[in-house]
C-alpha cells in the first residue's frame, strides 16, 4: 500500500466555502473515490490556505487515472477549480504532486 501526501493552496477568500463544501461531499463522489482505490483519504487545511492531503492506495497513478475517468470527478473538479491557487488554472487533481516520504514509523 502506498502512502501519499500532497499539498495544494486554497485561496484565502474561499476558505470557509471550501470547508462547507467538504462537510457535504456528494455521495457519488465518495463512492467513486472508494471504488478507484482512495483509502484513508484526509484533507487538512491551515488558515493561510495550505491544504495537506493524505491517502493510502495500492497504486497512486492508477487511482488518479481511474478517478479522472469518472463523470462525477469531472463535475466536482469543475465546481472546485476556482477554490485553488494555480497560475495555469488547472483543477486540483491535476496539481497533485506527491511529497517524498523520508521517514515512517510503523
């Protein structure tokens, strides 16, 4: 199982709405995440907009690919696009770059 951690940046003026959206994630989005291999998926948000994501998956590249192929992900990413800082205007799932794990205590 791969442990994946990544960071993104949420626009400061959208923090409260971002939190609200994640209190009510669509049931079909949650199902798609589970079905495509996203396990123990967590998001942590700091007041300056730093977003830290963590998940476990057998194959992260495959999980990303399978999730990107779902219709619900396309809708979710389209609705959430403006919440993130990105000069190129990419949706969040196209900005994910896993951090290097340098230590793990089992």
